[in-house]
């Protein structure tokens, strides 16, 4: 320690040392602050990307559900429960979309509620009739179809609201 004091005995040398120390501290603070801003921006960009992905997956979900319902309405509703198989590619697409939405919300947006049970295809009565091979009257089939379309509209509205609130929070 004495050698340090001997090196900086002159007032001008001491002033230079203080200036160097202050410059070093300021430089380290600037680097740390810059890193903090860069990591915040990267996180924000990632979250925006995930909101876009969630919106895209919700559109896939809606399209696949409409495809399932349309595959049933192409049939004669009175024969709905007889000998009908759901198009498995659409069922897999719906389930895959639900799983992806659950994963995105669980990993990135935990504060926002997402319950996959609300979106399963079994919430659509027309599909239940078809799969369980129930034979129902045309009136009951029509009501089941309308309830299924209503469920799809409610699901679409919930997903749109979720995506909109996420866009408002992370899109600025």
C-alpha cells in the first residue's frame, strides 16, 4: 500500500488516479445499464413474438373446429349418429392447437388465465352426438349444431380477448 502512496504523492498524480477510477466506474455502469436495456428489449421482442404465435394458433384452432363442424353439417343431420368418423387430422389439429396455446400461456403468460378444458371438442354437443353414435331428431341435432357454433364463437371471443390484452401490454 505504501508503494501506491509513493507513486501518487504529487497532487496531479492523485487527481489523475481519481479521474481514472471515476472513468472506470462510469464505464462499468454504462456497460451494465446497456446490457440491462438490451435484455429488456430482447425479452419484449420474444413476448411480442409469442403473442403473435398465440394469435396464429388460436386462428388454427378456430379453423379446425369449424372444419369439424362443417364435416358434420355436410351429413344429413338425422343420420348423424350412424356410422360417422370424425376427420382425425382435424381432431389432431384442434388438440395440437390447444396444447400449443396451453404451453405458450404456461411458459410466457402465467398471469393470464388459460384453461384448456374450455376449448376441448367435447364441449361441442354436435361432435358428441356424432362420436357416441347417438341417433337424435333433426330438431335436437339442429340445437346441438347451434350450441356447438355458439361454443366456438365464445371460444373465439375468449381467445381474441386474451390476445388483445397481451398485445396491449407487450405491443407498445
